């Protein structure tokens, strides 16, 4: 029988990713693999920091490491079946995020601005990839990448989110799909709206 992969080891492994690489793509990719290994061992359900109530659980916050500066965070969510919502694309500013599902599912959509050859036209926002995240899957969005998240409309979803800094301190953007407009936001309004 293989040895259980503990939360303590998982945190240690994520810290060593930040210690050994400065490249956010490499960091996010390695962290996605680490949390998939955690899912295989029953994490975050087996975490002392996780609970039965719906909501957000802070599993860990680092004081020294992160990208582009210190403060990466591990958050876990227990979310009831959710209503289908209007997509709310956003980025995470200069930070990256790794999202992984332990139970249920999330739909992640990735967007990019599309430019016409006609310079008089404004760029439009287009979805480029739709990802169904199933249990055990982790994906990531790199600094500046625009994405939106839809939780399962049928069953409870338990997922984790590793942000490369504490996003409440980060100015970032939210986008309107139809018009392509964006607005910057930060701090306390980030706490009351979707990731
Ligand atoms: Fe996000």
C-alpha cells in the first residue's frame, strides 16, 4: 500500500516549487500536478482545516513565497449545486491561479481578445476553450489570462484554488463578454464577487 500523501507534505512540495522556479507557467503546472496527487489521497476532505458547512476554507497562507511576490494561498470550497450564472470573466492580475476539483464539477472558460484587420474596430472578447473539470482534475490560468467559472448545477462541488498571492491585495480586471469592456477592481469587492 502506498503511503498517504499528507497535507503537510503537499504544502512543503508547493513551497519547493516556488523556491526552485521563477517561471509562473512552470510553477502553475507543477502545482496542478501536486494537488492532483493530493486529490488521489482524499485531500482536502481529510484536512483539519476543511469542514461540513458550505463556504470557503483557508487551508494555508504563506508568508515568504508566491508569485510575483510573497503570499500564496490555498483555499478550499464546499459549494452546493449552483444556479447557472452569466459568465463573469476576470483575470488574476499579475498572479496565477490553479483550480482543482475533488468532487462535483466546475466548467472553466478561457477567453482572449480577438483583433480585426480593420484598425477602426475595437477588439472583441472570444471564448477560446471550455474545460469541464471533473474530480481529480486541476487546471491553471497564468498571469493576465481571462477566464470564468461555473459550478455544477446538479451536485455539490468541492474544489480548491491556489492563488499565487492573496488576491484581496491585487488590482485586476473583470470583463463583459458582449461588449468586450473591462473594469479594474480589487480588495473588498473581490471578497463579495465570484473568483
Ligand atoms: Fe479566477
